C-alpha cells in the first residue's frame, strides 16, 4: 500500500519540521518541506496531506497560512489532490489556535485530520501516524489497483 506523502511548512523555529521528520522516521512516509522553493514549484502526483502551522497571534488582519503553503496551493492540481490537513499551533494564540488548518479546511472542504501544539509529543506523532495509516487504507480501498 502506498503511503500518502505529507507536505509541510516549517519556519526557522523548525517545530513543524521536527514533527514531520519524526513522522517520516516512524512510518517511512515521504515528507516534503514547502519552505524549499524547489518543492513549492512541484505538483503532487497523487493524494497528499498538508501539515501547516498557524501564525496568527491575536491580530484578525494577520494572514494565518504561511506564504510557502499559499504558493503550493496556487496549483489547481495540488488543491484538487490535497486530501487532508494536519495543524500545528500554539495555545497561547487563544481563539487563533490552529486557525490556518481550520480556515483552510473550511475553504477547501478537506478535513482537519489531526492537531498538535508546537513540535508535538511522541504520543502525538504515534497518533497522527495511525490516522495517516487509516487514511492510506481508505484511499487504497476506494481506488483498488487492478491486477
């Protein structure tokens, strides 16, 4: 069974990047950093999951979705192939906690699969890995490969 790749954005703090790397190490799943301009210019070849942080910290006019994510989502193919969203946030942001993932889910009609704070815990990584494995199984069942 193919593992759905995760495209993530991580700033210089690398909190989201550490979570993505732990997820890759645990599952053997491909992860791609949207902070890399070369990655942002590609198109996903099939279903993929977005892992995005939220940066809105209390100003309603601030943009919540990182520029690298917005750039990747300019591709109609990438928007169409996105099957779910994982959100990273900081509870100190109050009502804006997970704002990017939740706003994008509403706009795209794709589900928020999992949310975690900062770099997450080992338990968060394990739980998210199970959710992604379940997603892979569901995608495989809905698109069986012909022999």
